[in-house]
């Protein structure tokens, strides 16, 4: 099976796409990754065939202040730009990241079935849930149900506007306004982070986190035998700024060691009980007692899969939603507002209260319930072929 996997360059989306490509290749399939230039060499070094995802650069007419236009109009442009390369590789199937809609539109234009990859829980609206992004648990009783109905009503206009924008973008590149949707959805999260809903869409499968390490290097651990706190600042543009410095200031004198895992250049002048740099996070998690990081799904899923509790310092986007889900599951303490003192208190509580680690291990155990994403892709071809 020849598969085109399309994802933007943000690590939270590119890394799961690379991980899926590696799973497909290990199963004997022939994946080709379309993504931004930042990760092409690393994916190529991992043995994958790669293509540059064209059309990512903002255009003068793009309105990035309007999320709907940013996603849908740019998706239509990307679809037009990548269609020649996509057609040339003659794919049997396209897997398109949930935010990189251009891959899906291009697949439709060339008449190839496509699957949607969500590198996080299912974020479609539900008739039984509060709006995604609110961080709220489903309401209970008459008052809770009423609250959710009101909140869904407040967001309904934005949802409808997004559908209109998508329809207009589709018509602009010669597709029908009505979106038929994917042949299947791959929800790459832990079941412990999902929320039950009565309107779970057909052909939508929780496949577990798709994880990939962008380096083979290991980060040296600080000397000593104190508890190890792994710190991973958010890679998302909506993440908290200067988180690493704030955490180091807050943990000074607590008797812990700190390893800061980061893609960017580490800060200078760190104390002897702190190391920082690019290293395999899965290796660090083998030694970590606590993780401090943004509420991004990649780090959260990786941490829980290792059975390690996490202090979440959520920024914007879906980080608030995910952080609150982890708190309700019991494996996390949420810090907001972010101050050195609040982080220090949360880490101390994590180390003193074993229930968080127990909950993290329970979240890891939920991975036994997931489906195989490669098998799902093959079943799509069998069904539509």
C-alpha cells in the first residue's frame, strides 16, 4: 500500500506523522511524508521518503487573525500546490493531519480515499459535552446539562462560520461545498484522555499515541541522587513563555535535580543541579519522578505512557482542555497562573502524594485498549476498494 502522510511542521503534528510513517514502513507498506522543511532531513535519516509540503508560507491575502480562514483558505492553497506531487506518487491512500486539511482536499481532487489523523483526543463537537477547549467536565444533573446547552449555543455560531468557510474554500478549488469527511479517523491518544460521548462518529478509532524522538542523543543527568524533575517547555506558539527559567527559580533549594528537554538552544548560567539540551525524552522519562511541561498532547501522552505524573503549565489552544482532563484523571496538577512559587508547591505535592503516580500508571495501562492504525488504513482500502 502506497500512502501519502501529510502534516504541518509543528512538532505536535509532524512527529506523530513521522511515527505513523515508520509504523507503515515496518508493516511492509510504502509511506511518503509531506511536511515542512524543518523535519525533512531528520525523517529522511530515519529511512523515510519525504516531500516538502508546499504552500505553507503565509500569503498577503491570508487573515491569520481568523482561525477559520487561516485553516480552510490556506488548506485550499496547499491542496493546489501539492496536488502535482501527490498525483505523481500514485498513492492508494492519503493520511491527512487534522489541521493540515490541504492533504485531504488534494486527495479528494485526485479521487483517492483519505484518513484523518488527530494527534490528540477527538475534538469534534458533541451533543453531550461542553465545548472543546473549555476544560470543563460534562455537566451533571439539570444545572450541569443546562450549562452545557448554553455553552454549546454560544459556540454554535463560530462552528457554523467554520463550516461555511470550509465550504467556500472547497468550491474555490472545484470541489462540492459539502465535505464528505474522511473514510476513517485515527485518534492518536490514550483512552484515559478521551471523554465518552453518545455520538462517537462511525469509523473513528483510538489508536494510541504516535510518538517519535527527533534525536538519538541522550541528555546527561545532573549529579546526585535527589528526585529527578524533567522539564519540557511547550513547542507550541501558544505555550507559556520562559517556563524553564521560572521552573528552575521555583525549584531552587528543594533538593531535586532538573533535566530540561528542549529543541532550542538551552539557557546559559544554569546551576550544577540542572542540565538542559536536546535529548531523547523517552530515555529521560525512565529516570524521572515528576515532569513539568505545557499541556500539549505529545508530551502529556508520552509522560503518561511512561507512568510518570506531570505538573501541567498550560498555555492557549487545546493545552487548557488537555491539562484539565489529566487533572480529572488524577495524574496531573495544573498550575495557573504560572509563578516559581506555584510550580514549587505543585512539584512538592507530586513527590509527597503517591496517588498521582498511581493514576499515571493507570493511564498507561489504558494503552492496551487501542486499535492498530496500520490495520485501520488497510481496512479503509478494503472497504472503499
